[in-house]
C-alpha cells in the first residue's frame, strides 16, 4: 500500500464542549481500539484536518482497485 496507509480506519470518537474565555468550543479525542493510542484535538477543525489527512486518496494502481468485491 502507498505510504503504509490503510484503506480501513477505526476510532472511538469522544466530543465534549468547553468554555474558552466565555465562548463554547468543542474538543475531541480519537482512540484507536486496536492500539489504545489516543489523540486529542483542541477544536473540530483540527479533528477534521486529521481525518482528511488519514483518508487522502491513493494514487496509481491502488486507486484503481474496486472498494468491494464484484
């Protein structure tokens, strides 16, 4: 696989609100259920950026593979 990226990712998502200088903001964490690794995010934009990075489309032959058996 290109860049050792998997075609399947699984995370436990936790969301909670926090007060930051009188403003409500969302915090998030993702936990990998296989390894127990937990990542924290100060806002949803950082969470979305991480998820987008994890799901960048593969190029070349990998991108041509069907997503399900035919």
